[in-house]
């Protein structure tokens, strides 16, 4: 009889604990202005494919305020991934930056900063960093081609940065200065001029365009005078104008820039 009463007494506690565990295992992300699936994927350590499958998404389009389920315990999954890939130590060399190091090991900058508890992009020569050599898990990336997602992740860090004519640094950018600065983080030295950048890369048509490619515009009616970086889903990130808010996302398919688009070029391989 005592055992029966014990079961009756403990059953609500077990149910409560089970409910709490279930709730804790679910992670919910609320979409903010400027978010994209690429950005959320990099920040949360979950693949775009997983996000779309969990949330039954048929496209890459997101709405501000939209709630996304990110599955179970991401920290536990990240721990499994680290074990599978393997961690090692890297010594910062002269000329290194977070973008180059992340590219070298097939990581995102966000993951590299998280792994080393970094609050800024500043690195000192000789500093020891923990890295995950993800290229070991994917031999096809042994040549370490630049992934366009790394470019967009870096560019998105400067959303809202003021437009400044002639600017090519974090205090302010013009359009080509912004592109030049972002690509310099990955070892590319581009000219500070939209028309000159248009002549630098490989010519593309619309069907070939991928994330990280440059998109060009003729806004003044006298040739190419504006440039941005394609971020997927017919959007691009760029330093627009003082009135538009500096570094923002804009659409290639509608609005002002849709009628000014000239073409795209690929800088990286």
C-alpha cells in the first residue's frame, strides 16, 4: 500500500521534470532585422539544412519576429562535433586575422571567437588559439577555397556602420571601400573604386551567382558607380548612402537597386 502511495506522490514530480527537460532541450530563435539563414546558421552552430527541416521552410526568406526552432541541445551537439573533428592549437602569425584563420581551418569567425572567448577581432602575434580543423573532416576542402558565407558573416558585423565618402575602415565606409575592407580580411587587395572592382573579377550571369559574389550598379546613369556583396535570396549587403543608414541589406529584385543592376563578378575561388 505504501509503494502505491509513493508512486502516486512521485508521478507529478516525474512529469514536471520531464516537461522541464523537454522545454530545456528546445531552442527558439526570434528573427531580427538583418538576419538571414546564413547568419543564424553561423551564430547558432546549426546547418541551414537543419534549420529549414526543423521549421518546414521551403525558401530562405525570413520575417522579423518569426520564431525558429533550433532543435535540441546545441551545446551537446557542438561537443560531439568537436570530438569528431578534433581540436588543435594555432599560433597567430604576422598578418593573420580572424577571417584568414577561420578560412584556413574551415570554421566560421563566430565559432573561432566563441571557442577562444574573444570579444574583439584584435589578435597579437604569437597568441595561441584553439581551433577545430574541419578540413580534416572534409578532404574536398583541402585546398581551402574561400566560402562566401564567411564573407557575409564578416560583412554583417558592420550592419548600421555609417556611410562616409572615401571611407574604407570600421569608422565609416563608402560602397567600394566597404567591399575592399571586407575582402582584405581574407587576403584580397581590391581597388577602392566600384568600376575598377567590376573589371577585377570573373564575369558571371545571374544563374551562376553565389553568396559572396560582387554585384554592381549604375545609379548615376554614367557607368558603374555602386557595388555590394551578394548574400543570397536575391539580397545583397552594401554601404548604401547616409540617408539610407550606411551598411544595410537591399533587394536585387525589387526597389531602387533592382532597376540599376548591371552585373556580377566573382573575386574569390
